[in-house]
């Protein structure tokens, strides 16, 4: 019985410690006759002084892509403004940002209400997403494990007390 209880407690503890890890991703797409004209930058915070930013396409031929945020960018995920910058580098044509969305690590997708955004020839334009405060912070995991551990210790103490009688 004791081995069964220890095995059960160990399994529950490990199951609680191993969460389902999922990355946050950004999806974007454009309509343009020559997509290699563009430098595309993704950022969080203000455009003039971003909390985080990275060039995600530099004169490539992609009309759309899904970009997985690095761990350092995840620190800025909640309660922030995310933006995507399309910078048309060459003369002769124009285009538009047709989609911009962010899917968080809980599976919720936030879609920019700005799209489509027209990008004139040799111009820079932006689309924005405003993320709310992290919706899943009401019960932190360490507190849950502490409550679970305290309950198990109480049950073990009760069992031990009953065994002495």
C-alpha cells in the first residue's frame, strides 16, 4: 500500500511539473507584385523605442509566413502593442499587408483589425495588435503544488495517527 501511495504521489507530482509547452507564433501575409522589395520587422512596444524587435524578412520572396517568437520576446507578450513594419525599399510598385495575427502559447489568436494596410511605393506602413493582460495568471503553479503537497502531508499524518491506535 505504501509503495502504491508513493508511486501515485510521484506520478501526480511529475504530471503537475511537466506542462504542455507551446510557443507563441506570428502569422503575416502580403499582396505585392515583387515581395523581395520589402524588409519586414516585427516588434513589441513603441515603434520609436521598442521593448523587442527583429527583422523577420529581408528581401525574400515569401508572400506569407509564420514566425515563432524566441523566448526573450515572450517576456513582452502580454499587455503590450505588437506591430509589424513593411518597408518597401524599391521603386515601381505598391502592395498591402493582408493579414497579421498572433497566437499565444495558450492557443488564443489575436488578429489585427488594421489589415489590409495599403503600402505605397517606397513607403513604410504598420499593422498593430494589442494584447491583454495574461489571462492565465490567476492561479500560479507553485501555489497549486504547495496546496497539493500540504494536503498529501496531512493525509499521511492522518494515516500515521490512525495506524498507532
